[in-house]
């Protein structure tokens, strides 16, 4: 299921590229919308376990997901 998350600390294309380079191998294609505030990250999430892992890994590279 395609899901969009709002994320903190994404400021530019370099941040978007860091997310893609770090996580696309495990999670597949990731889209980062830099024109919204807060920035949005969209990807296919299979289940709640994958979602939790994605949020954890985003936090590890410095981009916290905003719940809501």
C-alpha cells in the first residue's frame, strides 16, 4: 500500500538523495516532496512491521517522522 509520511529536517535535494540512497535498496522507490511543509516522503509499505522499520531507519539517518 502506498503511504505518505510527513518528516522533519528535510531541507533540500541533498536530504532527499540521502534518504533515497540509504533506504531505497530495502524499501523500494521512495518519493520526496520538497514543495510541502513539512516535507513528505511517499513509498510502498507492505505492513505495520515494515512501517515501523522505515520510521526507525528514517530517525537513524536524522529525519524523524511526524505522527498524525
